[in-house]
C-alpha cells in the first residue's frame, strides 16, 4: 500500500468517526465472544471464561486506542478529543470558567487596545515611499539649549549644495489662512511648501496633480487641499479640481486632493500652497526641513556629514550667530517626539504587567481547582493515559479558556479604542488611525495564546511532578495539592505584588509630577477668561487700519455687561521661540547678543485682562501711540538676562545689532514671567510693544475677563459685539483660557490616568490573589488548625500565624517590586517633573498602601481560622 493511500485513508477516518467506532465495537465484541466460547469449550465456567478472554486481549481500551492511531492521524484525532473533553469540563465548572474568562478578557482587551495605540503612533510605517530613509533636519544651539529649531532658506540651500548624504531637501511651514465663503470668512489651517515636497515623500494626490517648480517660481495662484477639506467643502465631488477658493482675499485654483492619511512634521493643514526661495532671506528661521537619504546611507553617516557642514557654515557666520548645529532625526521619531514615545512604551509595558497579574491569578485558581481533580487524573492514568496526554489535556483547557477570553477581549478592545479616540490627547500624532487591523488582531491572538500557555502550564507542571497512582489512593490531593503546587502558587502571589508595586510606584511618581505641574504659576490668572480668535478681513490691508479695527472692537467688547477688561495679543501660546540678535545698552557699553525670545504686539489692557503682575514700572497707556517714542514692556526673565542685578526700567535695547537701523525701545515696565510654552517649560525672555506703535497682525487672540464663573455663557454677546464693529471679521476658536492651558497637559493627564488605572487594577488583582491563596491554605489546613487549637493554641496565635504567612509573601513581593520600581523610575525620569526617580515620599506611600491591602486581604481568612471549631475540624479529618 502506497503512503498516499495510507494518508488518504487516515484523513477519511477523521470524518467517519462514528461509523468506524461502531464497527470497531462490533468487531471487538465479536472477537471477545469467540474467545469466550473457546474458553467454555476448554472447560472453564462462564465467569472464568470471560475473565480469561479479557486478560488475553490485554485490556480493551488500550487495544482500541492502538487501532484508532492506525486508522487515522493520531495527533489530530486525540487533540480533537481533548478539545471536546476540555469544553465539557469547563461547562461543568461555570463559576471558575466565568471568573477566569472575565479576568483574562479584561486584561487581553486592555492590552489589545493599548497595542492599537502603539501600532498607530509608533509601529505603523509612515504612508510614504521608503519611509525609513526620510529624515527631519533641525537647527540647534547647545549653548542656548535650543533643540528642534526651524531653519532659514539660506541654510537649507547650503545644506543641499554641501551634502552628499541626501537625495533632496524640502521645506514647509504653517500659514495663517482666511477662507472666504458663502457663510462669511473663517480661519483654516494652511501650509506653505516647496514644490519638491510630495515627490520627495513619494506621495501622489488622489486626484489631480502637484505643483511644478516653474509654477512656484511664477507664483501662480494654485493650491492643494486635504482630503478632509475636500469632503467637507466639496462633498468629495470630482469637480473640486479646477474650483476657485478665496484665501486671504485672493482667488486660488485647486489642482489636487491629498491622500486622507497625509500628515508631515506634525502639520495637518487644510490647504497647501507653493513657495519659492525668494520668500525669505538668510536670517528668517521659519522653515521645517525634510530630507531623503540616499540608498545605503545611514542616519549616523548623515549626522556626521551634517555636523561637518555646520562647522564649515559657522566659520562664515557673524560672531553672534556661531555655535549652530544640525540635528538629523528619522522622520518617524520627529513626528512623535522622544518623551511621547517613552511614555507610550511604558504604558504598553504597564498594561502587559496587568495581563501577567491576571494570568497569574487565573493560574492560581486553576491550581486550586486541580486539587479537586486529582482523583480524575489518577483514574485517567489507571485507564492507560500517559502523563504527556494528561499534560496536553490541561494545556488545551488553558488554551480553550484563553481563546474564549480573547474573543471577548477583542470586543472590549473595540470599545477601548473608541474611548481613547474620544478622550485621548489631540496633540498625539496619528492617534486617529487606531483600528483593529491585522497586526492588532495578531497581537490579540498572541496574547491569548500566551495566556492559554501560562494558565495551562502550571497545573501541567504540578501534574508531572505528582504521583498519579498515589493520588488515586489518597483521594487526589497529592496531584495538585502537594509541595509543587504550593510553591507555584506562592511564587505567583509574590510576582503579583512585585508587579503591582512597580505599577503603583510609577503611577505615584506621575501623580506627584502632575501635582507639581498643576501647582506651577503660569504667570497669569486663567479663571473667568474667555479667549476668542479674530482675523482682520482682507480689506484691512494696512497696519493702521487693523489697529483701528482692533481698538474699536475692544471698546465694543468692554461695553458688554459682565466684561471686566479685555485685551489682545498676536498669540499667547507658542512653541519654540526663534533666536534673534539683540543690542542692549548697559553701564559698560552696548552689547549685541543672540537670544531666544519673543516679541509681541499687545493692547493697553492685555496684562490686566489675563492677570499678569506688574513688577516694576508701568503698563502701556493711551499716550503710547504711533507718534510717541517706541516703548516696550519686558518680562522678568529678559530683565535678569539683559540687565542682571539692575533695574531694567528706563533702559534701552533694539532688535538686531547695535549698528542696525531698527528703533531703540525704552523699557517702561517689567511684568512677571508667563509660561507660554506650557507649565512644564521655563519662561523665556519676552518683550511686548503697543499695538498702536507696531504693525498690527492680521490674526489676534482676544482675551476677555468676565464677572461670571462661566465665560462661555457670554460668547454669543461677545460675537455680536464684534459683528457690530465689522460683520466680515471672522470669530473662531472660542474657548476658556483654563481649557487652552489644559491642552498642554493633555498627554500628561492621559499617561497619568491610564497608569493610575492600571496600577489600581493590578493592586486589586494582587489582593484577590493573596486572599485566594490564604483562604485556600486555611481550607486545606483545617484539620491541622483544629489539632493546634485542641492541644492549647490560642485564637490570637492562629490569627498571627495565618496573617504572618500572607505578610511574608507580600513583603517579599514588596522588596522585589521596589527594586523594579527604582529601575522604572530611572528609565522614565524624563517623564517626571519636580520629583526625583527615587522620591522617598512616593515609595513610602505605595509601600504603606500595599501593606494595608495585604493585611486586609489576609485578615479575613485569618479571622475565619480563629473561629474553627476543633471538634468539627477533627471530625472532618
């Protein structure tokens, strides 16, 4: 018989199981009866004849098993039997099954949802051609602690001409854009880009085409629009191509629609327009730079070359512009940022720790359940089942349990993904791309498989170390209730508490950091302040016209009942300030220095509206008009930097070198520092000039301090006041100053809340684990406790004995967990603020919490042990 015929026959046996089993029973019974008849003819009585026939067969079940292995593929057949048996066994223990499935499903669902975040933000390749060769290039100055700085077009041209590591470099920048439509004028997100950006990224518009270099040089009025803008404004219609859109008062023609997932350098604009090298000169550092490495060039090689280029360029710069560096970073890293990456990986590790604790608890339950199944395993062994077959059966039970939990966990993960999308930080790139794709489903499958192995492995190990035959004689206890089982369960409890203390310490450090951040003084009083963004219509093309519009608008707003004060500024919250040359008059002469600072135009009552303190001098007044000498108010950081140890009021400075043509500003006041980059970043030097003396910006932030605790309730009245002054002036971005300030804490709030939630779940699971262990120990030692009490042991001594057993395990886990927490604190030290990685208060607090929880979890079983009746206990033994 050929091997192919044998394989086909065995495969056919898998699908004809019932018929073949019936035929096997009939054939075995026929041969057995024939042997009995032979024995009867030999003179044996009927009972002896049957016994002799059975003995000659060597056991019917082993003989049948041998035949089954020959008629089909043994592994498939026996595995299918094990799965059917596992399903029946789990159905017969609904309490254990439901508890285990619920615990594992929560852990698997949380891990799947968290992995979907990691996959979308960190792991999924960027939607560009060969994204591993794309880089972000930053200008930096280590002496000023200036990282991730933008660059001037002159610098980019020098990089392009002197570098051999890059195929090409492209530039882009954000642009304030006003869209004029049928409903009026509104602000939208715009971007300006070099025409080679899309070819460099390997991106093609889904409809239409991109810009050409010639079109950009000729300044043709062309734009690309985002997929989101296309759907919102044109309903996804193809006739959007060629349509005219009025931006900043000028018509622009749509020539292409970008892909839905297009986002670059943390920019997500609605409209994209081309720019040329004529737009900015050498000193304007306003551009993001993206480059593509040549094939075979590593980032280390590119960094070394660009560092050499930076040194050569520094030799050509003025003394005030030296020490410039160039940082080359993979684009995937630049889009997220190192702190966000670290925080996400730590959150992923934390939720995996919760999974391990859940698996440990279910494993402990499975071990306790195995004690009652000892006799069952012994009977199976007596019937001929090998130790390997029994171990495989236990592993399959764990895998089946985890498979059900995995399905439920995946369903829970879909809800978790929706919650994270809704409440996650909006400034985390690509978070909206979260989904249950194949990679995430593969992660869920892998976690479920790992859970099945962990849950089934421990009982299998205990079974392999036990004596199945002795177990049958002792009622099954030695199989799962012996030393091996006790050691495994104790190790699981210690691991539970160690992981819980690691998570608690991490959460405690983040909570302490959160507390420190919230206690920081922002330099202004955000309560009861409403923020409105307003743009001057295109008709106000002259700075003086815009200044007049803003002044009339402020007067109209201050006349609204409930308004205490109102002021405006170009933009309160900013990212990285640009470096500028500053000439400062001091007692020892005029000094020129390069400084990172911001210059803003503000109205007279701006500081009063946001509640910033005046430290010295005065605020602006009506006399600081266009015909008055230039004046400025500076913050305390600039006063300390430019005039250390001296009073800055009355001093003069100018933008640019001392030989430049710019005006000299007289300092008339010094205000407190404002943390305009967020509460976690130190205030930088800032100067403020009156709107009436400077070119008024087209877009401003309007701050209105109200007498009501709900400033949003006045939004309608304030919009109407602006409309009465200029009905075509768009008002947008209406929000409270408290909410805007809170957006800077969105990621920290997200990280802290998730880790705190994970740690509380871990602590609860650890408490349940030690409670179950001690309760089980008391139940198993009932007779021993009864004997102790019968020979004179006091109830208090029994209580201390049981409590001490649990605390010993808890303290062991505490010590191991503290070591892990110290490592965790050092690894995540960059996420902390105002607290060290070894903060003693945090470690003491979490240790006390764990001890209290352990005492509570062990105290209940210990109290039950005190109440054991010795007589009843001895009778049960």
